[in-house]
């Protein structure tokens, strides 16, 4: 096993989750056992931070990332990431198309070279995010501990960034998410 994709979801979001899985699972099936998907489904009893931490704690593969249940991935998402992982980098960067009410808005460029998060007028620049595959050993050095209603990823990303353990990257120069 190489890579685990984690999904936190709610019962009332089953339609969004189904759309994501309809696009993702055929790609995972075609990966010959090198990718697995773990999801945490409840009806809001646990916070997103609690769910993400429980999912991360369960990972036993070399690489990990999260996909939000209301997002979709490109038809070549899994194959592109697996290709990038062949050289065993610490991190995989890529482009992410952002949407608002179903319409494309700004592009988000995820790469370690950005050294942080910046919002520009015409795009977003991100270094480390929960969406990008990274070494599980590094991801597990941080903990999701935000209070309910707060963004759980910001503090986690800061913790990962402070480890300074993500140094090698393969950048996939296309929209994957």
C-alpha cells in the first residue's frame, strides 16, 4: 500500500459524497491496491477536527491526503499522484480549481515553493494543505485540535510547516482537484 485518501463526511452530505466517490473509486480500483480510501461518516456528533485526527491516526501507508466530501477530482487524479510518488518525494504539489456556487473562480497553486499561504487578486498560493499528498510520518507530527466551528486545517498546517520536514516535492502541473 502506498497512499491513503481520507474523507470526513456527514450523513446529510451523502449526495456530495456519492458524486466524489463515483469519480474517485474507479481510479482507486485501477491502482492495483496501491491506494485506499478511509472515510469517517457521522451525523455531526464529532467535529471536523476530531474526524480528521481519527482518520489520520488510522493511516498505515507511506503517504496521506484528505479530500473534502463536497469536492471532485480530475479523471487522472490517482494516476497522476501515483506517478509523482514514484520518486518518493516528501510532498506532491498541484493546481486546484476553486468554485463558488458551481462556477469556477480562482485557481489555487499548491507548492512548497510558496512558503506559506497568500491570496492574490487572480489566484491563491498555498504551500502545505491537507489536500496534498505528503509523507504520513510528517503529517502525523501535527494534530487537528481546533474547536468546533473553527478552521481545523490552519493550525494543523502551521504545525506541519514548523517541522520543516517537507523538503522534496514533485509538482504535477495540471488541475487535479
